[in-house]
């Protein structure tokens, strides 16, 4: 009986969390940008920002990788993006992001889905991590579209403010 109760709870919780997010066809493209690094302007990924048709607070940041990127290099990017922030205040949220950062290959698609305090990471349309921490939700798009992004031009392009 305990097992049955646990299974019912698990499937109810999982289904309710899954329904909290919209389908991709319910989003509109807001903007896109190309991330280039080094003096040689190496193309790393093309970023696209989508928001829900009816709620701009519900968004998807999609990164389409143009080269292989090891986890250690992605971590360096996150750390650079978080420099303007109080790292003590966001330490646990940053650690969650670092722990769930992965190696990516040319052709991979990494997506960050965000709705209120709910965040999901997808790798090639497969769910790899999820959180309901408000600090994680604040941080996951900060390097691109936060108050002090790594690159203002990328922010403007993603927000459709060219």
C-alpha cells in the first residue's frame, strides 16, 4: 500500500511539473545572436531567445553549438557571466548550474527553459536537469540578458532591440 501511495504521488507530481511548461510551438522568437570568442572571432554557438505568446516571463534560451565545447570552457563562461554578482548570495545556485553543465559537441542544442522559479536544462531535447530554486531561475539567463551581461550587443540582439 505504501508503494502504491508513493507511486501515485510521484506520477502526480511529475505530471504537474511537466504541465507547467508550454510546448515549443507556443513560443515566438524574440531575437538571436552569434557568440564569437577570441581575436579570431571563432563562432561558438548561435543563441535564440523565445518567449511564450502570452507571457514574456516564460522563456527559452536555445544555444545551437557550432563547435565542440568542453564543460571546463562552459564553466569559464558561466563564471565570467556571474562576476558582477554577489557570489556568496548565489553560491548554491551557481553550484547547481556548474554541476549540471555538460560537454557539448558541434550540432548539439542546449536549451534553458524558464518559467517563474522553475528551470529546466535540455540537451538535444532530452531533459537533463530541473530546479525550482528562485536563485537558479535568476541566474540561468543572467550572462546573456541580465542587468550586466557579458556582451551588450548579444543582449540587444536576443531581446530584439538591434
